[in-house]
């Protein structure tokens, strides 16, 4: 596991609590410790000078302010491992249909800086790497965090082999939005039924039109009605129906889906961690209804 980060303005304790909740759930999970993401993979998407600043813990103060916490050597080690975790989740998803990174989903990180509690953009880094390694020809990134995936949209802009879909609160961070392949902006207070209807209107069309080989899913739980930084009104049941729907639409087409943790904020970190754990367990249970992806069966046979 990645070393725990040092405290800053961002609440890091939820990550350990997520693992506690998963282990105490009674569900038969399998844990994997990811290796650190190779530097060259990060530099293929991010400015090498910025990557070096992170690795040497010399990130300028203005960039640290954009990120929201100091980038210490422990943070540098952690973000390398969380980026490696999204890669591992993608590899496991191609074998088993679904796998989750219990961290990451750092969708605000840009080419030459981090932002919004994100240091490196694991979604963009790993979408790029999946294609570079020949593991996929096309990658669909589905971002259902309450905040727009502006960094991912910016880093993947103009690529025909990566499609970015972000469905988010229109008036939430960031103030200046990037242009995703498809952006669906939701009004403040959007609840379960309206949210799920919008998702159902767009996701199947995207999957069938783009025909990805794998879906990377930013599964933030901050659309929840009680989230401190959210502006939407999803219930616990609404989040569960959202995650079930995403996995079912991907898996019934024989495709793998790998999720990243994404956003979730509140005064009680145990409650927030419980939402994240419930999200991953919901997706894992839905995945059991489908056979292994075509790619894994071909590789095995």
C-alpha cells in the first residue's frame, strides 16, 4: 500500500477508513498493492519539469496552493502508487470484468500543475498508457464526480482514441470548465430520477458509438446530497443505482470497467469512507452477473 500522506488542508484519513470499511463488509475482496507508476508514463502526459518538481518535492508554492496541500516526499511517493493503482485496476478489470482503485480519480491535474487536491491525473496517464502498450485501441473515460473532469478533458483533448464524458454540477468547481468529448451540466439540487435519466440518455449511446475496449470510471460519491462540496441531491440509493447502471451497461457489452475513488467530502470521514466502500461493493456485486470480458477469455484460451 502507498505510504500515508502528511496532513494538510485536505482530509487524507478517509482512504484508510475506506479499506477498513471494505474489510469489515464481509464481502470477499482481494487486495493488491500496486507498484509505483514509472516516471516515463507520467512524463508522457505531464510536463517533465512538473513531474521532476513532484519527485523532488520542490513544487512551487503557487502550484501547491492550486493543489490544496504541500507536496512532500511522502505525497510524491503516494501519488506514484495511486497512479500505479489505476493501471493495476485496469489490468485486473481486463481479467475479471471489474476492479477498483481505492484511491486516485485525480481528474483536475493539468499538464504542468496539479489542482483541486489532484497531483497527477491517473485517468489520463493510464488511458494514454493502455493505448501505448497496445492493451486497448480506444478508452472511454466516464466521469460522474460532482465536479467537471477538467484536467482529464484538457489532457486528452483532440485525441480520437480517448473519449471523455463528464456529468457534473454546472455551478461547481472549476469555475472555468474545459471541453470534454461530452459534458452534461446539471442544475443544483438535481435528484436521483433526473440524474439517472440523464445518465441513461447518454451512456449507452456513447458506448455503442465510440466502441471502447475498456472504460475508466471516475466514481466520485460527491453527488450525494450530504456532501460538503457537492451541489446535487443524490441519495444512498441513487448512488447505488448510478454505479449499478454504469457497470451493467459496460459489462453486458462484454467490456471491462475499472473505477477510481474520486471525490467525497464531509466532516465525518467515516461516513464518507462508507459511501466510497458501498460504491465499490455495489459495482463488484453487479460485475458477478456477467462473464469475463472477451479479452481475458481470448488471452486465456
